[in-house]
């Protein structure tokens, strides 16, 4: 069996399953309140993951820039060269 190559397939599939479960559930006033709860939680998780990823990238870039500045400063002040007597 081949894997599904369409990147949006699983998103459509999960949404269709969710809508099917909504239709099969008894229609109560409480069920319409929670109908979009799963999708909002999914979007919140994706947004949080994206923001955490961006924050990690920024921290890594700051560390790299600090290391580069420290190495440049040491080279400029001849601290990395061995003293010859």
C-alpha cells in the first residue's frame, strides 16, 4: 500500500472525521459550543510550536553572534596568539 503524498490529505481527513462525529452525536446545545474546540486547540498548538521554534532559532543566532564577537575581540587584542620569548 502506498503512502498518501498530498500534504493536506490528513488535515482534510481529520476534519472530515471530526465533522462526521459531530453529525452522529445527539444534537444538544452543548455540542455546538464544543464543535470547533478540537480545531482551535490544533491551531493553538501549531502557533505555539511555531513561536517556540522561532524563539529557539533566535537564541541560537544570539549565541553564535556572541561567540563570533568574542573570538573577534580576542583576535583583535592578540590574546589568541602564543607569546614567543
